[in-house]
C-alpha cells in the first residue's frame, strides 16, 4: 500500500508582509499531516514573491526534516527557481523550475 499525499499550497502572494503568517500556517499543517503521508508543497499558485518566500520554504523544509519527513516542492515558478539559484539555495530545496 502506498502512502497518501499531504498536498500543501503556497499562497498566490508571498512577500515579507505575508511570510510570517504563511510559515506559521503551513508549518502547523505539516505538523498535523499524518506521519505516513508524503509531504508535497505546491508552488504553482505563487505569482508575487520576494526573497522572503525562500526563507519560508527553508523553514518549512527544516520543520519537516526535524520530524524525519522529506518535503517535496512541486510546480515551482521559473522566477522562484532562478531566485533560489541566485541565493545558492536551489539545491538545498531540491528545486527545479517547471511550467506552472
């Protein structure tokens, strides 16, 4: 039997103004997801963001890893993948650009 997927969606806007609330909300949803579920973070709706989005993603990945659970990021906007590359964290986030 394969594990279920806990799919979490990033908001359409994730800038400094929204970062704290997004980290708290998504972090609590990661903690509440069943332990056997595969954690997938869907970035497809993300349209407006700044480097704060990367900080949120790194924090969510840290929380998932602390719980012994991998976090996969899917449907990454090209601009976000480029920003992650510029900051040198694309590899840490397992991030590759894909059409959203």
